[in-house]
């Protein structure tokens, strides 16, 4: 036997994570990284983990040996390497961020200097995969087909190339930034101009011509390779959306459905050759293919030599833990040495076989970004995704739609309170990929348009459309059920109902379909009862990697309507944890973190834990996070099914964000025991009238407020309260449709939006507290005692959504007296509401007044941040309280002491969603967060900015453009910068103001005044820091361009005076002393 | 849509939708876990006497095409699946699965819980079963099952072997083999181009126990002039054709039912002619070497079977389709080297003789359907023939 044995010289491994959640790089890397770290630690390695994102499970101090929540920059990594002396760096489980870091650290010599070996991917492979041209060359050299194309320096050369590529062709300017000079050429007449333009835009005077693969079928293979050249395909994924839509924005299905074996094996062979050509020696990779549906011609589009979003999906889809295996391969194991956990009797050296179908649907958030082009294309725009499993494609598709949580339960886009559009679909409209195209395609099928023509228009393979047609047949039959011959009790109806359930139709949709035939109202629960009386009950099947060839040891389950049930529930005491569903803005990884903590805590207490979620990107849906895993839509129907099978002693709904909370009262009504704080207490806190009454009764001040159910009521309330007012709908998440209204003229529009965001719910109107600071408190309560977990102060003024505001722990501008008041109010509220578990209270501090803005008796977005900062694992403790422990029993009776300062900064998606307004407001729009910590506030803030990607300059030039309202604050900022030697640029008005007090600044045109103007200064790199305050009554027209330019150029942009003040503290700190990096473990050791 | 009834020997009766031909059929029910390649599986003569249950959810999606047949007609007795595709979607398709099966007399059942059936076969072993798509009542089907003798000890080969020797000159599907063979790293590039150009093809006699076309495509494309001979061809008859090498094919049923073939293989081994066996051919070599063959509980049928090449430790993902297996205990270690084992159940997957140009594998290097990892074995056969000229 000539096995290559694990490298015994490696003892300590450095693992970088992927940083803040951003579009295209999300929670899947917490899943992958956590899994990899757990596997390596179990294998005896010491792990040093670096990730700036405190909301991750991987940054829990228990996961790694040394955990650095520090910026993912070469500088920070070098310092950490010098401190921790790792033997190896594993760059393949932290997304693009980790790969880029590895490249940088190797190019600047740090890895060599400290003798750190790169494992899991070598430099040449990373380069060959990342550099588009080099990748193409590498493929061509290896004889691997890529889209036809070539470089041209003149029209004659271009014509020669186009003879090969055919029309349409893409003409691009070589080496030009951001796609400038690119165009589509559909006919010969267009070629000369396109080539001329591309050559003109290209810094090397070269046009790049490439054949169009738009409309080709798109496939991905998730593959693994080990050091002995063993190669396996874990999963094939077929995109329903054809080439042209980013795979992250595509509906996808696994396994591939429309390939013959001959064709599939071509992809498999090519994938293996791509790995060899690129030089991937070990680990997981993803290879993307385009396939011409008319000729079968295959081209390789790209590959990722690392775990990816697709590999996370493939892991969940198959049960094969790619990241874990990749980590073990990186340290020298081979596939045949690693056991398949799911079967327990086979090895990782095999290819999973699926006897079910997996559908992934992305989740978008365009409603939060008015102005952004909602057409889908090569730039990924979705913020999350759902996955569903079914025995057939229709079942998986319907379940995936129900998982999305967009109010839709059916393929036509309708839902319990949503009517489908009635306008006829046209083929032309189906050509445009949008978030709702799936529904439009189905409606076109229903309308009777020929499937071939729909397929030609939208690029969906005929097969998928034929499946939809089958679903439509069932829908039609269900609508036409008549009540004669025993009606709903007859055999034919029973069969139809069973078929509908096997196709994944929701009870709620069936109720609507029956209503249209019987003209009497059926509710979803009545359909459920009917179904049960007819013996049509769900079964649960196991994800076993092997199509039932071997016994599955791991209870990873999905529902279907089959003959045999495989749930085999145990008779242990069990607790069901409902997860958060798809990631979206306002509900992200923080809640998944809390659900995982609950599973860890309750397992430790001896309960059997059951995780329930439908989000493939998460740690919660890793098959070994809880004892059992149900991968199911978070709807009442599906949750009740699991509860009926498992009969848990309690259900936790308070950790997964709004999604499970929305189910709480219905579950309770169905007799399900809800653990922890009662749903009625949670609802009370949401109900503004009741909550106001409670605050008055507790003698806790609140901002003046009112409730409106119509524009008239809103007007009256606003006048009574006085402008500016904050308006928001109730029962929404992340400040959806929340707005700051300055005057009555703006009110109508915002009220309209709020009513649309939460139909039928009252709108809350609060007095806006100008110049106030917000304070967030996370606390534990066992209904007898309240223990404060953390008091966090927002850095931005009130008016910025708490999820988008930077915040600092401990508060640096709140007096001990005010903190005492905050503690006291929190305690009063916790006891009054009978909280058992977590609670979050938001306060505003205006002058001397402390008022309560809202209370959420559940896990909040700040729980992971607060836990990392204090070392007190709030969610873990709260889960134990919910299971009956008291704080005293847990030994938690005092608020934790905080060592140093911890700053949380939000990360916003403006760069990915061009056209979006960049001004922060009451509606949350950040996708992720980072944390910076240090012994002083300045350094902590500086780190948070570096981690967020906008490192503050220590010297250079700054552009100041503030509105009149903020001039005096701007003055302080300018003076501080000038003292530190910064050169200042300012708009004319600001310059004059500064010169009056003797601060020299160079005047620069506003954007509208023409070049050279403010935007030029930013674009050409003259300034390294921008202060632009758009807030307040006199927002500037100039601001949008300035902010857009700063974001495009990654120049730190300050939009509030308080952020400016924090930035000054940070710059001063940076100039005085170098940043230090500390692991959480050493921090907490010190604190003890 | 008419209904179909599937009855298993243990009394299980399932109803689903009928497709294909309207008829009754009795068979041994096996499950196959391949997610692609139903056309190749259905036309594989090794499935003679068996009904195939596909564990993959959707079957029929890509229809039937002219290139992917493994023999001239469907060989299975019945097809069992969860969901039959309502449509054909593939650029090469020329017929739908249901029409094609219907014209060729093969019944099918769709809409049954295949996972439930797979569990049954996995836990209780392969079962006899009967399918009716023409309304035969369950009791009668069960009677059919009880009366059916099954496959053990039977010669199924005589139903699928050719009647007369013939030279193979087929071409359908060959381009796919060519594509694979041209891959860099394929160890056998050197054979074919020269041989084809110079006309110096190696003379390979292929015993047809139910040979898959893709084996013939491979042999030809690597540079052989292939003569296919009936299963009962004696060693003397075969050797009289002056072969550079003899190939022993896959085939259906129990190797114990083929004493005449075992006798021929014994003589062929003794003759010193280069010999390569696949699947049943491998089992016959095993028996000729004195080993017993035994029935696996539910067989290996799929495209994801890992085998380890014991000399190198390398793992190949292979296509497999067998219910019987060579028992290694009876093999003389001085004479026989075990070259491959299954990573799933450690069963014997390949052997070679130490002093004779003979080797064989239980899995299918010709794939069709399945991964191409083991394709280099054809190259090894050609190297062996070159090294041991007739």
C-alpha cells in the first residue's frame, strides 16, 4: 500500500474565515469553516481561527483553540502568524476572502518568512483558477473546451475570430475595469463600431471577442480530489435558469435531470481534467459548465478551487460533508481512509446517489433597495436561499416555494393572502430573468402557451416545463372536483388529494383550489383534517447518500407522501428548535447562531435536540449540530407534521428570528408546548397599544407615539406628536418600510409603503428623537431574576436602524447613572413580561431622558456579538432557562465585566446593488457585520472599519461636505484632522465656514458645478477619507454622487457626525500606537 | 392511464401506473442506484431475467436515442420507477421510453415507492416478483412468482448469446468511446492510431455471454479486429482462430449454471493466450481457477461503487452489475493475485494470474452507464497482448 500519510510536521493550522456576510459570500462559509475546524481539531490539530464576523458559530471560543475576531487583512494575519506560529494555512474554507489573503501573504513573503505551509490549495492553482485569462489559457493548453474567442487589435483580426464564434458575440475591452467598452454584437454591421470602441477603452488597445453562451444550459459539478489522485463527484447541479443568470441567482436542481449518461460522464471527465490542469491537489472544487441544448457542445465556464456556496448546497443536498472531508484531505488523508458518517459502514471514497430531488431557490431583497435594477444577470443579487427535498421535482419545487417565506405557497405566485397576477403572460416578458420569473413561467404554462415556445423564451429545459404542466393538471382537476357521488369522500378524490400532496401542494393551496370548486370556504387546517381522515399522511425519508443501498445512521430527514416512514422517533425527551429560514436582510446568521447554541445547550442537558430549518447555508442544518435534523419549510403545516411524528416536550420559537415567531401563536393554538417566554408575552411586546399601556403601568417613559390604520389616522397622529416622526408597520423584520418622515407632504407615500409591507396591520408612529443615542440591551431572565448580558451604545444617532448602526460595548458616552436607569427598566420589563430566556430592549437617550423604544422578548441580532464580547454565552444559557433552569442554578447572577472596547460595524451591499441609495435610515439594509476590539475605543473602532473594508487613513487628505445643520460638528472634525496634518478639501460653503475659524481648506466644485469636482477628487484618489452628512432637513443634492464614488473606490465614507467623531478617535489611536491582536481565549483568561 | 400491479415473493403488492407493453412478466427484482443511463441498463444483457428498479426519482427524461444501446433490444423483464417523465427532452432523443418499451414487449410500472422497495430488497435480499400491466389480479401474480424457478443455477446465457460467430463492425455510439479515449492520461493512446492506419489490428475473440456493445466499441477502438463467438464455443474452436487475445464478457445469471464455459476458460488459461474477463467473465475465470461463487444479498448495481486497486491503493469509482461474486478463500495465493476489492463490502473485485497473461475484474471498465475511471483496463489488455504475442 502506497498511501500518502498525513503530514506529521503539521501541528497548528491557521484557518481564515470569510468575514462579514455580503452578497455572494454568506453564511455557507460559517458552515464550511466550522465543519472543517471541528474535523481538524478532532484529528488532533491545534486550530487558530481568524474571522472578523462575530455572528458566526466558528468564532465561538469553544470551536477553535485560538479565536481571533480580527480584520481579515494581510497585516492582521501577519501579526497573528507571528504570535501563534502556525505550521500551515488552510485557505479553502473561507471563500474568496481567504483565498485572496493566502495569495497576498504568499506574495508578500509572510508565509515563507514564518515557515507556514499552504495546505488544501497551492498558489499556482489559486492563480490559475482566479485569473480569467490565465484560466482560459490553462484550459486550452489541456485541451479542455472553453467558449470560442480571442484577442483582436484591428477589425481584420476581429472578423477572423468572429468567423469562429458566430453571432451574437460579446466584444470586450481587454483589461478594462468594470466592463467598460463591452457590448453585444448581433450582426456584421455592428462589428466595426464595437471593435473600435473596445480597442479605444482598452489600456492595451486590444478587443476581446467571445462566443455567446447565453441561453445554454448551465451545470455544476461538486468534486473532490485527494493526494493519491482519487477523484469523486459529490453532486451534479442543474440550473433551471440558463447561462446569463449568475448561478447564485438561479433556481437549481440536484441531481441533474436532463443529461444522458454519455453527456454526464463527459462533464465528469472534464471536471477531473480541470482539477488536474489547474493543479488542485486536494480538496473540494466546483466546476461550472455550459451545454448547448441543441448540439450538446460543452464548454467549461469557471472553477473554484475551494468550498463554495454550491458545495454547501451539495453537502446539504447529498449528506456528504464536503468541507469536513476537504479539511482532512488537506492534511494528507485520502478519501478511502475517511468514513462516511451517514452510513457508518462505507467510506468517503464514493459518489452519493440520490433517490430524491433537491431544489434551491434564491431569496432576493429588492424591496429594500428601490432604484436597483431588479433584472438578474451576471452579478449575483440574492441575499439568501432556501433548499427543499422531495421524492420528485414537483414536490421539491413546491416545498422550496413554501420555504421562501414571501407569502407564496403555490407555483403561480399566489398565497393565503396573495392573488396571482391576472394579466396574460407574454413570451417576450419571460425572456427577462427576474425574482418572480418562476411564477410567471408557470402562469404561462397554465395559460396554455406551447411548452416549446416558453422554453425558447426563458431558457428553462422543456423537461421542467413539462413537470409544471403535470402540476397544473392536478391543480385543474382539484379545482373541478364536484360534490356528487360522495364528493370529497370518494375514492377518486382521495387519489387526487394524495397525488397533490405527493406533488408538494400546500394544504393552504388545496384549500383555495377546493374553495373555487365548492364555493364554500375551507381553511388549510380543514384540509389537513380532511386529509388525515382519509389517511393521507406524510412520511419522513432519510438523506442517506446512497439511495437506500445502506442503512442510514444519521437522522437527517425530509417529508414526502410515500408508503414507508423512516423517521423512527426515539422515546427520549426531546426539544424541537425552529430555525430562521432563508437569510435575508434583518434576519441572518445571528439567528442561526442562536439556534445552534440552543442545540448545543440542550444536548448537553441530556435532551434529544431536533433542528428544523430550510436554509442550506447554515450551521444549524449540518447533520451533526443537533441529534436530528428536519430539512423542511417553516410553515405551520410542515412544522405540525414533524411535531406529530416526534412529539417533543417543547418547541423553541424565540431563537430563529421573526420566521418561527410568526408561527408561535398558531402552534400554541394547535396545542404545541412552546418553551420559554410565552407567545402572548411576545405578542404583547409587538402590540403597540398593549405595550404602551404596560410601559405606563411600569412608569417607564416612552417617546410620544400613536397608531394608525389609515392615512387619515396617521396624519392626525403625526400632527399630535409633531414632525419629524418615525413610521413603521408592525410584525415586520429589519425595519421593513420603516421611514423617517420630516413633514406632512412626505407622509402619504410612506404610509402607502408601510400598508403594503404589512397588510392589515396597524402602523406605528413615534416621535423621532433628534440627536438622541440609542442603546441596545441584551438580557437573560428566568421570570424571577434579570441578568444584564450587555449594554451597547449605537455610534450613529437615532434614526439609523439598529442593524445598520455601528455600536460599541461598553457604552463610551453614557453615564453610569443612565446605565443604571437602563438596567432598572430592563429588569422591570423582563419581570413584567415574564420573560424566560432572552430579551432585548432598545432605549433612546436624549439629553437626560432615557426612554424605551421597544422590547423584544426573544433572541436579538446582537446576541452573538454581545456573547463574543463578554464571554457570556447568552443564547446557550437562555436555552437552558427555557428548559427549566434558573439563573441561580446556572451560576449566572451578575452582569459580566467587559475588558476593553468592542465595536460592531455593519456591512452594506451598496457596491453589489448599483443604483441603491446609500444613505442610512430606519430601514435596515446591511447584510452583515464585523467586530473590532481593543483596550481603547479608538483602536476598536479603527479595527471595525478595517474589518468592514474601509480602513481609516493615518494621514493624507480628506473631503468634507456637510449640510448647514452639521457645520459646527464638521468644524470639530476638520480641526482635528488639520491638527493631525491632513490636507482638507471642502465644498465652497464649507470652505468659507472653515476659513472663518482659521482652518485652511481647498475649495472644490460640487458635482453639479462641473469638473474638477468632488467626485473627481474621490475617483482619482486625491482624498482618502470622506465626510458627507446627508441627514437632517437640508440634505444635499451633491451627496448621492459623492457617496456612490466613495463606495465604488472603497474610500472610508462617514455620513454622520458621531461616526466622524469616532473616526477621529480611531485615527488618533492608530497614529499613536500600532494595533494589537488578541484571541478571545487570551482575553477571557485575562478577565477571569 | 392504466394501472399496473407489482407483486413480490414476500406477498407485497403495489399498484402504480402502467407504461410500456401491456403484459405480465415474472422476474428477479433488483435495484440500480445509477442516476443516469437507464437506456444502457435496460439494454444490458446481464439483466436478462431481472426486473430493474431505478432508485433515481425521474426516469425517461432524456428518452431513448440511437447511440446508447448496449444490445439490440431491451433485455430486462420489467422496469420499476418512482416517476416516468411525461416528455422527452434531449437533443439526441429519437423515441420516448414508454413507446420504445411498448414496441418491444417490456412492461413498466411508475408511481410506486421505490425507496420502500429498495429497503425491502436491501434488508431481505433480492426477491422474485411479477408485474402486470394488463389487469392480472395480485393472487395470480403471486402464483406466477411462486411457480417461477428463479435464476440460481440456471443457464441464462443461452438466451442472450449469439447463434453464430461474427465479426463486429458496429459504429453507433463509438464517438463517445473515442472522446473518452483521447483524454490525456489515458494509458492506451499508443495502440489505436497506428494499428488502424497500418491495418495491423490485434485479433481478439470475444466470448458472448451477453456482451455489452460498449465493450466491443472499446476493444475495436483500441485497435482490435473483434470476432464475437457464442458462449458454448470450445477453447479449441476459439484457439483455432489464432487470437492475439481472448475476451470473456459479462452476462446474466449464475456462473454455476455454465459448466461448459468454465471448462473452456480452464483450457484457455492453460493455453497461455492473453485472457481478460469482465463481470461474468471474471466469475468464470474464478471458477476455472477452482474458486466458488456465491450470491450476494442484493448484489451490486449502480454507477458509484468504489473499488480499491490493492497494489497502488488508488480508488476507482466504477459501474457494477452483479449478483454473484468470486469467493477469494479458494484461490491459491501462489498462483493468483487479488488486485481489486470493493470498498463498500470488501468483496473481491479483480484478480490476475502471476504466471499467465490472465486478468479479470468484477466491475465494468466499459462503464455505459457509469464513470470512466477504470477504462485503462482495456489498455492493459492490449499491453498484455503485445507482451505475449501469439
